[in-house]
């Protein structure tokens, strides 16, 4: 099941090579559903998805698609522990971050387009 979250990118961390085949990168998203009590939530990107974060910096407004993951682990002493992770599938910019990060700059509109004839009667 997939979820979405929208908020301000509070901080990002460098990618970590956990094992030979597993790489992860974490980010903190500030959720301001209630501005008096913002929530700072830790998400992670794994594998090739780590590179998606290169397009963003702290302060950008973003929307993320993620899944909630959980697992059970038994310690050597026999204690059972549970771990959760929020795994990001896709991150995209919202508002200014969407325009400034992904779109080409607008063309210079001071000059007429090629082939423009200023003597056109209409």
C-alpha cells in the first residue's frame, strides 16, 4: 500500500553503503499539518533511488510517495524487537522547487522569434 506526504525538506544525509548490495540515504521531512506542532519525520531512499535526493536541498517543498515497512528481529538474548521504516519510492518538487529544479529556464522574451517580420500589417 502506498502513501503520500507533502512538506518542507528539513535535512538530508549522505548515502551510506550498508552492505555490498544495499545502499540507503535518509531525509527528514517537516510536516506542518498543525503549524504549532510541526512533525519531523525520517524517511529513507534505497538503492538507485538515493540519487533522487540530489535534485533537492533543505527548505524545498516536496511531495513523496512512500511505503510503510516493518520487520521483526530476535536478539541473541531471545528478545523480540520491531523496526519500522518509511521507504520513499519517488520524490518530486512542489511549487518553486518543481519549477526551479526540473524545468529549463524560460527563453529571453526581449527578442523576436527567428523569422519574425516587424512589417506585418496586423
